[in-house]
């Protein structure tokens, strides 16, 4: 990976840490009636979404027009929101009334972790770009 794409490393680290934690604590989570498969799929989905959105925002940050970056942030937020809503609806429809509410709420917390890391990476990248 090139030096200009180092901002992806924090997202990769969060993905690895969360995936490892879910696997290590899978027995405890399953005792608490949390579906670890849902958590792993959500973690992978959020990782891929954040990579795509971060690359888009990085490209927009290089543009001289500041509105391009603002539009990319808003578009990224909407993309993530719609994909999350569609994923939750698909999960509920596929599993019926037996869907795991705890796993859905923990997945939303995982989303917040990825959001914090993404914002931190973009802020650091923006500071280096002398914006």
C-alpha cells in the first residue's frame, strides 16, 4: 500500500481488533444470546463501506473546490445510512420474528467505532493537506 493510503491502516486495525474480539468472546456472546455471525457480517460490511467512503473523501479533499469535499461527506453518510437500513431490513425479513435485537444494537455500536476512526483519519489527512 502506498504512503498516500496510510489513512486506511486505522480502519484495518479496527476491523482486525473487532473481528478478533468477536471470535475470542464468541462463547460469552452466545451465552448472552448474541448472534456472532451477525456481528462478523456487520463488521465486514462497515469495514468495506468505510474504505469506499474514505477513498472517496480522500479524493475529494484533493479538489480545490471545498464544496466537493462537503458533498462527498454528505454522500458518504447517506450511502452508509441506506446500506445499514437495507442490511437490517434484509436481516429482519430473512430471519422473521426471531431476529437478534442485541446483535443489531451491538452492530450499531460497531458502526460508531468505525465512524470515529474514519473522522479521525480524515481530520489528520486534512491537516496534512494544509487545507
